[in-house]
């Protein structure tokens, strides 16, 4: 993808020089299941157990992150610049969509960190992958995840990286619309199987919102997809489907434990968002079939 002439967001905070003691993170993330799988391979731990430890409600006792004196990425950091351009693109797209519906879009912050960092949802750790924390309305990203996405999960390319960011911003959109809070409340009252099913619908909607961004951003901002870009995003969605990851980790698939949706579902909802380019087209909670 070509983003050469695109503007950069003012909401990227570079905290790669900071770190903190480990606490479990309870945000909403696309990469957690992928990194749980890799950690399981390395440490011979059941990835599903790791995912159970990563999931859960918000940590209201976690330290908050100050808005003061947050450094911006250095000008020569091309990867951080790309992230900033994608974030700016999401700000413009969702700002327009919200305005058209008589709503106000509040830009999220995106925090770049390395290894670990304290968040309002607990200690952010690279092993949890990219995630959104509703308590401080920030997306947290360790850029090393992009290496994992390319080298370990077979999903290279800048558009695959853009999809990851757009997915996490999709959770922010859910937060602003009130969907995230309602689903969290339902999950707390539900058994494990029902809670997982609700999580799947939440994640697939974020995938759909990423598709909305992809179409609207091109139309409104004039950046160009290159050959293979859409395929790279769809491949990324496919590689981190619950069924694909479970099959790699244990050779079998347990649908009741799904929290993000199958590979086919993730691809289908991203494509649906790209085709319909609207919030209404992403109602995974009203869909009889996912």
C-alpha cells in the first residue's frame, strides 16, 4: 500500500523506553491468541490455558497512563510513521462516519511500547499482542508483533499490519457506541460457552469495522492499494482464526472455546465491512449465521 503523502496522527505516544512490572492485561486484542500459541510452542504450555489467563474483565485497580509529556516517535522511524499514518486515516474515516450519524468521535491514543508497559487494564505485555484498553481508550502495540505476524504466522505486508491497527481501533468504535460495555456485562452474567460466543461476535464486528475503514479510507483519502494488499489482510485474518490456531497447537478444534471466530468467519466479516462500508452492515450480534 502507498501512504507516502498521507498525514500523521498526533495521538501516537512512544513509550518504548519505559517499562513496568508484570500484571495480567485485560484488554481486547487481536494478537493475544496468536502470541499465546507461539508462547505455548516455546514454553510447552497449553495455549488455551494462556488465553484463559489473558481474558477477563477490566482491572480497575491498574495504574492509569498520564496524558502529560508523552513523547512522539522520532521523525526517522519509518515503521512508527506508518502506524501514525494508519491511525490518522482511521481518525478521519470514523470521524466522518460518526458525524454523519449525529455523533462525536473521540480519537483514541495509540501507545508504542516494548516488552511491557503499565495500562489502565493491567500491565501490557508483548505476549498479549496488540490490544485496546477501554479504561484509558488507548490502543497498545509492540511493533515486534509485526515480525511475528510475518515470520511465524505467514501474514506479511503493510496492509496486514494496517488491518491489525484498524481492528483494534474497531474495538474503540465499539467502546464509543456502548457495545463493548454491554457485551462485557453480558459476559460476566454468562457461562463460559456463552461468554466465548459473545466474544466471537465482538471480534468479528471489529474485523468488519476494519473492512469499513479499508474501503472508506481509500475513497476519502486517495491512497492506493497495491497488488496483493487485500490478500495480505485476508491472509492475516485467516491465520489468526481460532480453528486454524487450535489445529496448529493441538491438532483438534474445540468450537466452544472459540473467542475470535474461525478463519473463514474473520475473512467473511472483513470482506462484508469492505463491501458495505457502514456500521449497520457490521451487526454481528443480529446475525443468525456468522
